């Protein structure tokens, strides 16, 4: 009987090498997919933070006191607004509602543990600093966004 050599298929060693190569390429692909998902989540959080900060910046530009002072709702949150003109009291109550709604939007639109704060940069004319930071997924680090609001 004549037997042809090499026509019978793969040897065990060849099959193991092929399986090893396939496994390593699948692991690399899975790692790449996980990184892509993490980057997509980070980009979505950053986009949401930019949208939220821009929205509040526009509201702060619209809500200006007649006496030119910074909004009491930002400068001293929780305190009763000291206003000499009825229009300023209306602006202060509008600012208080806007800030509360904005903080609710930040809590709903960003991951749990996100923080949002507005500070007064200058008094006359009033300028504000909007700060938002949120935890990064799978990392102890935090991402942050800072936006200065000039009049």
C-alpha cells in the first residue's frame, strides 16, 4: 500500500499553534472593544458636561441684577437675597430656580458622584466660574470641566 505523506490533515502541534494565535487575537480584539467603550463613555460625559455648562452660562448672562452685583444665588447660596429693587429680587428668585434645576440636570445627566459648582470670579462686572467634575469609569481619577462666564 502506498500512503501519501502530509495529506492527512493537521498535526496536533499545528492545531495548537493555530488555536493559540486565534485566542490571542480574540483577546486583543476584546481589549480594544473595552477601551473603545470606555472612550465612548468619557466622550458622552464630556459632551453632557459641556452642554450643561453652556446652558447655565447662557442663563447667567441673561440673569443680571440692575445694581451690577453678582447674583446672590451664586455668591451666597441658601441666604435670603438682599435686593434694593424689586426687579433684582425677581432676578434672584429666577437664578435660584435656574441653579436648582441645573444641579438636578447635572445629577441626571452625569454619572453618580458628579459634582457641580458655580463661583463668583469678579464682582463688577460679575463673572462666574462653572465647575463640573465626574468620576471616570473603571478608574479612581475624575474628569473635570471649567467654564468662565464673562458678562
